């Protein structure tokens, strides 16, 4: 028998190189300052991390373990209805449904594929709650979920993000940029940028709702907001934590200074085109 004291104990790495595990995620989230008191709205790209052991479920598990309350967008663009006619300068091409058939809103309707795997995975979390907005719903897990989601209406789709900002919440970008940073829409509203109108299919009827501007130009906020960003890295993903109230303040100030700020320059973008055209009518 080999004496116990002569055995060499081989310590295995926590994760395989290039592979992100649960402990890596927890450590990375804590390194950017998140705690059991944190309330966060999360925008993420699963593929940006590299290989994640356990996939999106591991990310959701780490977020809910580290933070008090986790919020994600669970938008369902597949319920949108395009009418033949409607208001002018409404950022859309009427009668463009083509062969597209909208789906009825239902509480368990998966978020649109563009929203990503992490939000759909959070929807399946045992503690998750979801708002009932037929297009711009949010899901939340944590002790604040019910209160946070309760204020959302068809006319005020981003009420959950306002609630979060008022309670020192954070925006957490995991491997994505400000192009998907929904909280900036709150700043647009406060700066006086009027919403568009859209229509969605519900089991009861087609409903009319407020619709935000396009977000393709939101990366233009980067230089202005950088001093307030806490940065980290998990695997291959860049992590950014931004105080929501500071993000709203900075974005609102940019738009107040230049009413075209944060609009994109894509000539095919109907929303930014019409947002500019509206300015000439003021």
C-alpha cells in the first residue's frame, strides 16, 4: 500500500479552458459589484461567452443566485399586426404583412428568437413572473417581481424599467452593446420623443399600444456613458454594469441637447426616418 502522505493530489481546474462554468459566472458577476441587494435588467448573448457548461440555464442560475431580482425582456414581436392604413409618420410600411401570420398573445408564448435564449430560459424558472403586455412583456425572478411588473400598461410599456431605476437598479449587458439597451427608451420618453403606434393580436381583440423608437443608433451613447460603466469579463463576453438612473440621465441630456441624438443613420430605417420628420413639424 502506498503511504497516504506520498500521494500527489491533482487539483483540476475549475473549468476547461475556453469553457465557462457556474462558478466563473458567479465570480464575474460579483466582480462588477452585483450583490444579493442588486436589482438588474439583463441583456445578453449566450454565444458571446464561448462555451457555457449547461448553457442558458447556468447563466440564469448564476444571475438569480447573485442578485436580488433579475429582469429580462420577453418581447413577442410575432403578435404584431400590420394594418392596411394608419397614422402618418408612424415608422412603418402599412400593408406589409405579406405571408406573415401573427400569433395570438398568451402568457406562455415564447419570446421572439431575436430576444435570445437567456430570457426564454428565465421564463421557465420556478420563481419567474411575466407581465401581460402582448408584445413588450418582461419576466422577472426575485422578491420584487410582482411589484416591478405591476405598473406596465399598453401606454407605458417601460414602467418596469422606471421602477428599477427609481430603486437604484442596474442595467447589465452580457456580451452585447447598447443597441439592445432597452432602458434608453425611458430616456427618449423623458426627453419628449413621442412613441409610435403598433397593434397586437390577443384572444379578445386587436389592441393598440405605444411603440418605441428604433435602437440601432444607441451605441452613440458609448462615449458619454463610459465614465459610469463598471466593466468585467466572463469567458469571452464583455460585461458592463451601468446604474439605470445614470444611464437615463445621460441619454436624456444627449437628446435634449440634440433632438436627433441616438437615431440611426440607416436610410431604410422607417422609425428613425419618421422621428426626424416629426421634428420638422414641431
